C-alpha cells in the first residue's frame, strides 16, 4: 500500500492467489491509478518453478525489470524448545526462510547485474541477531539469511546491487484466518506491545530508500537486548541465558514472551 502511494509499479507474489487479488483490489480502491500485477509463487516449490516466476516478473511492465525485491516470505512454527523440533519442521522452515529466498535471489540477481542496478530488501528478524529461546530453528534460519545477504552485499556492491536487511521485533500483523487467529491474537499480541505493520512498512521503506545496510525495528525490551548482544556480547548472552527457560515457560502458558519481567523476575512462574 505504501509503495503504491509512492507511485511504484507493483508485482504481488505469494502462494494464495485469492489473497493476492484481495490485496490488489484493496490497493486499487485507494489508488485507482496504481499499476499492479499478481504473480503467484511458492518459494518451496523448487528452483525450476521459481525460475519461471522470475522470468515472468522480469517481462512485466514492458520488460521494465525489478528494481526492488522485497523478501517478506517466512515460515514460523509455534514457540517450543530447541530439542522438541523434528526434521519436518526444520526442513519446512529452511525451505522457505533460507533455501527458497536464496534461490529467488540468485535467479533474479543476474537480471539486476545486467541493468547495473537493483535492491534486495530482506525482512529478517531480531531473532536473526540475538538468541531467541523457543524459536531456535526460526532464529537459525534468520541468522543464515543475515549471513548470506551480508556476504552478497560485499560481493556485488560495486556492481550496483544494494542490500538492506531489516530486523523487526514483534509486529502486529493483520490476521484473516478466522477463530484460530483470534485466539492467537488474544493470547499473544494483546499482552505485549507490538510495532504496527504500517509503521514497520514505513520504516522499512525509509531504510531502503536511504541505502541503510541494516535496520532494527522494535519496541523495548527487544532493542535493549539487540544492542547488548551487538556491542556488549558477554553481557547480552548472560542476560539471555537468564531469560531462556522463563521465556519457554511463558510461551507454554501463552503469556508475554517479550516482557521486562523475564529479565528481572526470579524463578519461572508457577
């Protein structure tokens, strides 16, 4: 919506074509002159499938090509202990968060290199910067993403390719999937302050258009932990070691997993 307000031509991609059409119509209702294409894509479908989508995307708008690629796909499972995950969950997470995203990048980047310009905007996570008790596999996938795109930037920055990695904390995302989502929202987002999706999008666009290499978007206490791990890692990791078991306990009881109380309370809640 915010890119449309800025006059950008949009290609909307995800697995659910009906949802993409809903978003398209929502944008057109507010910006009738917007130019929008819907191009369904499943990042986990394999390289050949992604390659066909990239070729189709590059041919849209009279072969104008992709200027900004917003990597926003993610797969996240409910919070659980690191040893409670199984191979199925591991593969499902990495197929979307890492392998699919990297495949899309390496298939699209040559087109950008031919034009001498292009910008990858990567929606990573605070969990890609700091330990995330209860989200070990998700955290691992985001650390992998951060490492890949930092390396890609270093390799291609002299050839016109830019990379902005955005690391949000908890975000208040819209839910459209019925009663189960309502229960989830009541049990989690209502107990903790989250950055609105509109504000996150706004700050992401600001970061990208100003050429920032990395941006953190969150309320406290997540930002404090990120700064400590980044600049005072011994203190940051010590703090997260104190939080770990209590965060798992809070998640199991559907309580706030981003609270200051996790840092300063004594024992796990009964």
